[in-house]
């Protein structure tokens, strides 16, 4: 995910700019990669200033559905709701060559 890759930018000002832009355009700071890590988990510095305020209720809901192993596929949910849930589920995130590279860092 782009938000995860942005955490490896060495220049903190550039990192802040990129992450802010991604968040403004709909990226989720709590989305997980194929290893179950959020972008904040991958950050090599204190990025707490990048995110302020609580997560969205939709994010908390998606994370709860995953944590409680609720079989959401059995329900007739709108496509955007399923996509939101899967954004927060590492089992639904495909591993890419970039994932393998970043997991070794």
C-alpha cells in the first residue's frame, strides 16, 4: 500500500507531505499490509504528529468485525463496505514483491 511505502521516506518533511496527501485522498492510516502491520507500525521514527484525532467509526467497526471473526461475507453488504473491511484484514491483502523487500528491513 502506498501509505506503508511512504513510511520509508527518509526526509521527514517529504514524508509528512506524502502521508498527508494520501490521507486527504482517502488512505487509511490503520490499513494493514499482508503481514498485519499498519503504516505506523512500519515507521522508523515518531510519526505520531502525522495523525491526530481518533480513527473513524467505520475503521473501528471494520477492525472489530475482523477481530471477532464475524462472517461478513454471508451478509448482503454493499461492495464498498466489504472493501473497507478487507482493507483492515491482512488475510485479504495480497503479498507483493515490495512486501517481501520491506519485511526484511
